[in-house]
C-alpha cells in the first residue's frame, strides 16, 4: 500500500481536445476522424516524436472510442484503411 501523503506530490492533469468550431454538434464522430487523420498525416511529415503530432494523438485518443481506433489501426496495417493516410 502507498504511504500516507505519498500521492500528495503527484499532479494529475486531465484534458480533452479543445473546441473546434468545425464540429458544432454533440456528435463528435467527424471530430474524432479528423484528429486521427491529422495525427497520421503529421507523423508521416514530421515523425512520431514531434510535439504537434503528439498533441493530435492526445486529442484523438480522448475523442475516439477504443474499438474504432483498433479497427482503424488494423485497417492501416492491412492497407485497407479508407482514409487519405
């Protein structure tokens, strides 16, 4: 068990993608899709370690259901992904 007071110095920061005026409705499926595409386009151009790319990754992971991400990653690996990446 953790010692009392041990977790006092840990800072937890929860974030999600910022508001995007292109996506006004509560259905965020298009927002999720766009951030996923933006991340992979960024990685292709700048590399996976680029801080801007990592920002897109955090955003799509906060917006997209894990099942969708697993399917899209599998499709990308198989060469059957329907997107432009």
